[in-house]
């Protein structure tokens, strides 16, 4: 989310100090805006130390240097000097937000909004607009997107770039394609929140649009190093390299992973040590028990120490795990599943309780044909979710689990998972929230039958999975379906199989339906099969369906 972090560098507008002090402050602000942080520090050291403008500028410098704890304390000192102001409250909230102290941040920002909301012209009040955006960012960070959407709806149509960005992010799950287009548009404008690039790249990656992520990184590489944190830049730089030099990218990632390992070991030891220093009565208490929460000052201090160490370890893992997954993905894409599994198994000491780790390890084992082993990891993942939350699990993971059950003659378990998913989707049928889990499971099962040579049943399952097209046809589901059709067209063209004219006609009719409903859904390039010419450049689902339809008419003739 964009919190308009540049506002943390604001200096109080009025000044009664002598010109030399004012000029030094202006010089420091110019240096800070140019990201010359060492020069800024040097200039501020020449300013009047106890002047409130100097203190605010120093706090802004600490914030820009990502020393959020220090910035928080310095902003509080400024508040003691000049009293509470919307600017100081806003920047203090930003510090709490960056420190992950969302409850404290939300409490302060609610006060800001409440004190200023009487003004009906909210779009004209800069700090209120920024406070509302920050509140939306906090709500998003705590998985309260519905509340974030509601507060952003208070704005009129004359939106600034930060508000547009935040509105896109909180609505990205509902319509990821529109979110991608809007973030890409923002990125092409003169002013955009610095988080726009990283959020667009993450959105591309999370929806399987690796090619678009690579293109975006390549196009904006001249600003990427400035906008992205070093760890994030290194990740996407390796992703970009993986498209042309997978081996070099893997070596680059290995160097990055090696740098994280000492920090992870230290972090794990510190968390363990912090737990061991807690009173024996506190070490095994459930966190949810009100009666057993820390009560004494010492217990609260030790509890806070444990939470701090856990948060520090979590931060390291947030960079380590995506880097690890990318290295495994490079091997996976080359079908070297054994190497991909080995990469993940080596990290089990640090990642075994991470959902992404369990999901990817299970998917790799599934690809290797180790169905029993993959089931173990899928079930570990499943245990972390109640039935009401099952739709939060990746649909591909659930699909692979169901197929693994089928492959190990545990059909009843697979059917129970599918029924559980259908029950939850039924509860959401009257909402705007898209659900594709059942659809993708049927797609994967259909793909399985196609891969085993039962093309008639497999393609029939694929076609039924997307019905009705107005509900189930999307960028994500089409990616799976078109692979099945391309594979079938390939084996027919190689005379490796034969299907009846009735099945060809059913496929053509299905693709007619897809064409009607996919006119406005933009896609990326279809990957070439070695027996087919490229059938599309960047296009829509409708144009791809039309090309596929013509292809089947030709191969079925």
C-alpha cells in the first residue's frame, strides 16, 4: 500500500529563525529529496539543535533511512516542543505502521480522521486525505480489505495518485486484470507512489504472469534500483536473468540465500533464547487465553521481547522464502524436479511451518509422481485452515491434492475436499467475490486424463469446468484450459491420437462460447508447442479462442 511516505519529510512551513538556519533547513530538505542522506545529516548537524524544525527534519531523515524506531522517538520529541499537530500525528502513525504496530497506528489515525472529518470538503484537506489513505493501508495490512474499500469510497472522483494506487490494491483480488492495468497506467504517469512498481511486479507474479513481470522489470530497470528495496531488486533482477540465463540466475540466487542463512540462524537462536527466558508459567500458555496473558511488568517486558525477536525473524523470512522459491522454480521450469526438491528440503529447518514452502514442496513432489509424499505436505497445509477458510488455499494446491488422492485410490478423501470447497463456494455465490477453486480442480483432473491418453473424458471435463463462461472464464482459468487444447492439437497433428468428429464439434462449440465471453479479457503470449507455429501475440481470450477453433477445424478435417 502507498502511505505517501514523502510526507514524512515535510518541514513546518513557518519559520521565525535567522536566515542562516532557514537556508540550512532548506538545503537539508533538498538533499533529502535527492536521497543524499549523508549530506543531509551533515547539514542538519550545523542547525540549531533544539529548534523544533531541526528536530522534525532529523526525524524525517531517520524515517527516510528506515530507522523507524529512532524516527518515532524524535517525532515524539518534536511533539513535546510544539504540541500535537496533524502533521506530527500523521508521521508518528507512519512510524508505527512501518514497525508493524498496526493497532497503535490505527488508534492514532482514527483520532486524526475523527478530529478533521467535520470538514465536508475532505478532498481539499491534504492531511485528512493522507490519513484516510494511511488508514486504508493499515486495514489492508491486517487483511480487512472490505473496511479499506469502505473508507476509500469516501473520496470523490478527483483522486490523487496515492488514493488511486490504494484503491487498486484493496480491489486487486476482485479484478486482478483491472488492477494490473491501473498500476501500469500509474507507472507511466509523472508522479506515482514509490510502491507502485513493486506491487505491480508482485501482482504479475501472484497471477502467473511471469512474462509481464519480466517485461515490466526490464522496462523500468532504470528506476527499479531506486524504488525497490535491495532485496526486492535482487529478486526481480534474478527473475529477469532467469528468462535468458537460468544457470546464472540460480547462481545469483544462491549467493543471496547464503547471505540470509547467518541471519536466519541467529534469528532462530534469539527467538529460542527469548522463549527460554520467559517465566515457566508463561512459556506454554496459549496466546488466546485472556486469563493467561502476561500480567506483571516483567512478564509484559519478556513477552514483548519474544514478539520483537519473532518479528525480526519473520522479516528475514519474508525476503528469504521468495528467493528460495524462485531458485526452486528455475529448476522446476527445466523439469529438474529432483534439484527443485533438494533446494527446498535444505531449508526445512527455517521454513517448515510456512504455507508457501509446504505448498511448493508438495507441488514439486506431485510433479515427481511422489503422490504419497505430496499428500503428507498438502495435508499439513490443510490442517492450518478451517473449512470456512479453505478457499484461502491455492486452488492449484487443492487440485493437486485431489488428483494425488485419485492416484493413490483415496477417492473418498478427494471427494470430501471437493464437497467442502463446493459448500464454501455456495456461500459466496451471491457475492461479487470470484471463486475458481472447483473450476480449477476440474481443469486439473481433466488435464490428468488428457495426459493419460483419455482425451475425450479429459477435454469434456475441461469444457464443463469453465461453464458457465460468464462466471468461470478468467485469465487464470483460461491459462489451464488452453494448455489442454494446445496439447490435444499437438498430439492430433502428430497422429499420436484420433478423436471423433463429434468431439471436435463439441470443442468448436465450446470455443465459440469462450470467444463470446472473452472479448475484453487481455492475455499474454501462448507458449509455443514444438509442433505448432505461434498462434497469437498479446491478445484477448476471444482472439485466442478463435485461433484455437480454426486450429481444431484444420486438424480435425
